[in-house]
């Protein structure tokens, strides 16, 4: 997971009127899926009512990646009721996830 500043996530989400929030969702979804989460396509964000289902699956992915240090239901409540503030809190939890070691390139 790429480390991002939680404060910057909050500020950019507010000053871009939510556009950065959508970008953040898509990027973190991809990062979490690479770590074994099962979050469906981000296109579901734009479908009314289905986006609540997508948000739930995203939050389950947060629980999976953080090994339940940030549980899915807590992440859902944070995002649903607090929006960008919840995103900043979740980003802080994602920052605490240990990074995967990259395989070394063989020197030729």
C-alpha cells in the first residue's frame, strides 16, 4: 500500500469537491485487491443505491488488508457518515499496513 498523508487526503477531497475522493477510492481499491481483497469494479460508485453495496465491499477490503485492525463495519460507518474525515482515518490505518517486499531484479 502506498503511504499517503491523511490530512492531504482530507484537504484534496474537500477542495476538489469530491473528485479526489473518487480517485482515492479507485487507487486504494486496486492496491487492496492486489493484497487479496475482493472489491468489485469501481464503476459501481456512480450507480445509485448500488454504490452503498460497493462501499460495503470496499470497507470489507479495508478490514481484510488491515487484518481487522480497522474492521469493515467501522470503516463503513466512518465513510458513510463522515465522508472525507472517514477517508483520512482509514488512510491512516492503511498507512500502518506493512509494505510487501518487492522482488529484487536480477543483475545481468
